C-alpha cells in the first residue's frame, strides 16, 4: 500500500514538473547537437585548408586562371615612336589573317590617316576564337574620329564620326606686369589662344618693345567642349582689346563665307592685317638693328641689311606675309634660311634657322603667320637668333621703320553686317563680364 502511495506521489510530482523536465532534456540535447556540429565543421574546415594549401592544386588553379580571358576586350593603345599601324596590330597579337585583312582593306579603299607618337587609338577585340578586331577608333583630330569596324554581314567598313561638341564663350582680362604671356597664363588662358592673340596684333605691335608695365588686355574667345564638359579645342578670338599706355586697340572678329572674309577688324571696319607683320617672331629681343655695325665674326665694319632678334633655340618663326617660297635651304653665312616672295614689291628672308617647319620647301605657298622654321645658330652666327630681311623692289630696307599698306576696309553690305556683328559681340562681352562678377 505504501509503495502504491509513493508511486502515486512521484507521478504527481512528475506531472507538476513535466514541462521543466522536458525543457531540460531539450536544452541538453541542443547543447550536445551544437557541440557535435561545431566539431564536425572544424574538422571539415581543417581538411579544406589542407587541400587549398596543397602546392600542386595552387599551381593548377593559377594555370586555369591565367588561361581564362574575357571574350570582349577594349585596349587603349598609346603609339610608340616610329610605329606603323601594322606593327600596332602585331604587338596586340591580332591574328595574322585578321591583320592582313584589315591592312588590305585600308589599302584597297585608300583610307588616309596619320598616326604619331603618344597618340591613343582604341581597339575593341573579340577573344572567342583567337584575337579578332571588332572595332578600331583612330582620332583624326579633336573633332573627328575614324572608325574601322565589322557590319552585320561580317564585312569591314569605315566611316568618319564627328564628335558632339558645344561652344562656350570665355571672357578674360588682366594687367600686364611682366609679359603678356605670363599675364595670360596667370588667368589660365591656353597657350594656343595666347599665340593667336599675339599673331592678330603682330601687324602693329612689337610685344617685346611696345608693352609697358600696367598695360592691360581683354579677350573673348571660343572653347569647344565635349560631352564630359572637357575642353578639347579652341575656336576664334571674337573680341580683343590691348590697352597700351592708355590707348585701346580694339579688334572684332567678322566673317562672310560669301565674300571669303575671315578676319579681325578695327571698330571702323579697317582690317588689322598689313602686307607684312611688324615682327615675325614672338618674345624676342632686338639684338642688332639695320645699319652699319662691326661684324661679330668678321671683325670689321659692314652694313647690316637686316634686323636680328635674339631668342631661345627652337623659338617658332612665322612668315610675315603670305607668299611663295623661293628658297628653303642652306644660304652660306646665313645658315638654314627661307626666302619668300609676297608680291611684286615685297620679299623677306629668314636666316640662321635650326630647322625648317614640316612641309616647308621651295615652290609651296605659305600663309601670313604660318610657322616656317625655328630659331637656331647655323651659318656665321655667335648665338641663337633670327636674322630678318625685308626686300622692297629688289632693295633691302629697314623692316622696323617701313610704312606698310593696311589691309582691306569693309564697305557696303559687309560694313553693315560688321556693325551688327560688333553690337552682338559687345552685348556678349557685357553678359560675360556680368556673369563673372
């Protein structure tokens, strides 16, 4: 009887604590399970680590990785000195048959383009079955690209693509404390614009001798920007004003395709251009003027029938007027020289050059302001300089005192159109000045 009562009491107690006992068993089972899983996981990780660290497996994986290339590849290739187009295709491992196909296509279609050192061309390549070209992009200039590509029929084709550029008008001004070049650079004006500015005024201003401290300039010019808002080229100088000792020399750009006018004019419609530029070189020092002098090499007095401009070696020399090259070669004591006939009255000579500009040779025509060579010290010379002569009606004259006839003056309808263009430029200038303040 007592045993039955005890069993009954134990059962009752178990019933009371059943939930607790079950929870305790469940927790115990969970701990055992987790512990077993962690031990298993640790063993597996150790095994995996041993496999990965296996030297042979590592080499195998590396070999497989190196053999895998993306199917489509874009190569931005920078051209090296003296490289041909075929050599470029060879260097990027284009298949031999593919190279021949492209070269033959270029020759057959007489596709003309220039490649030069540090130029970038873009090659889109398909690596599925050897290296084959999908498209080649070759810059022609800052505004155009030449595209060689395969069409849907798997045939080669070519076309020129004009880049989408927008024109931004820029206004800058500054005082000149040292030189025009430094004053312009301080305002972050591109050197190409500075050269164009100097060429425009080169007919009446000698930048080495006519500019004084606290003279100033104003300029409105065009910048061409691409879709990334990056400046890729420069357009015309629309307005220029060089203020020398309080006197303003304003110039306005005007063009008329119908009458083939593309020039800068003074406010009264007078072209800035003269028959010859006052000086054919920028940033030079007048080292020897026209007249009698003791020759620096021969040692005796001799008539110096030209003007010498001392300048650093390699400084560009411009044609002071448009004309026909009569000579581009060795001139004895004058070293490398160029002689240009401008018209029936005037000719000019440029001597002691270090070298000629590309394409400069006897019989070709050059434009006013075009670079024809570079300052040197060839021939009978004691240092780098330009010896410049002006010949009028067969007689050498002083280029610095010569009174030269001015260019054309606008008349009639062209003068009316110029006045309208001048108003628009003045309005544009005012808007740009207000926007910058």
